[in-house]
């Protein structure tokens, strides 16, 4: 699937969380050989087939939404429409379990990093979903702000598929365990879950944050934290996937 989705198919749940239907398709995941300023953990480039459409959150989960489900707000940078921050991977799982119970379903979860990068790229193969030039970052992305903090969701331009803050604002938890390369990575869009992997305590983060450099906010950029981590996690939040 390439280009802009002209007519978004959306879903809004009982808490007002908005989701956009992401179509099935294929893409090249990772940093290409001719890309400048990349990290070793973004290779090798490999083809991934997303076999089933899914809904992805139009925005990061806000503090208001988090509080409505959990009953408290852990965030450093307070504001109802700011994304919830200081969220561990384990806390994100607890939130998802409670939301599924509240909605009477089992369809909500964290995305795999394959699903996330596919949705972020939105049919593009450039450094960012809007192109290669850092000169346009300010139109789409909050990043490189060392002492400002998070910003309300949806204030910048969306990517071609209507998703906001895919570059910057807060890092986003993925379901996957972290590996330092894509060797032997799944190619079907599923999360990488290796029970016997030596680095299993680390979980993947994608997207960059308000404090991350422009290089770290690229579509292919990856990072990781332990699942219990809250230290420095005022840079970390989440975006949910809803299965169709």
C-alpha cells in the first residue's frame, strides 16, 4: 500500500480513543544501504508482510484516557491532552488488560515493531514519513528539546495515513523483546518473543521523544528499556493497536 489514504476507516471506542485502519501489505523494514546516519540495530533490511489489517491509535494514549482506565496518573508533565509518560512496559500491559476488560474484548494490545514501522512509514521508504529532509521536522515532530517535555497530542501534521506524533513527542513501547539486529527476525509482522533470549529483560521502543535527536526520530530508529523501567521514562508512553 503506497501513498496517502484519502478516506480513513476509523474506530472510536467508549472512552473516545480514536483508531485508524491500517491496511495489509508489504514493506522493507530497516535502514537502507544508502541512508546516512543510521544505527547498527536497524539492519539487515528485510521484507515484512503484514497479512492482516489492524487499527492503530491515531494518537498516543493521553493522561485523561490513562486515568479513566487506571484511576491515577504517573506523568511528570501534567495535562489531560498530553500523552501519559513515566509508563513502564509492565504498567502498559496492566493498562491494556484493564481496558480490554472495560471494553469487553481482548483486541487491544501493543503493536509489534514491524506493525509500528509499517504504519509509521505509511508507504514511504524515506528517513521520515514525510521525506528525507530534517528541515521539515518541525512541521511533524517534537524532538531535540532538552528541557521542555512532552506536548499535547495531535498538534503537528500527521503522516500520510493520518497518524500523529509517530516521530518524536514520546518513545512508544512495542510488544517485542529487544535484539540488537534483525537477524532471524520474523517476517510476518508478529512480535519477537524469545523466552530463552539472554536480553529478554529489554523491550523495544520506537519513534523518539521530545528529547531525542533528529536521527533518533527516524522511521527506522529503535531503542530499548527494561520492562520495569521508570527512570528517565518521562520520555516514554504508548500507542495502542486494536485487532480487527
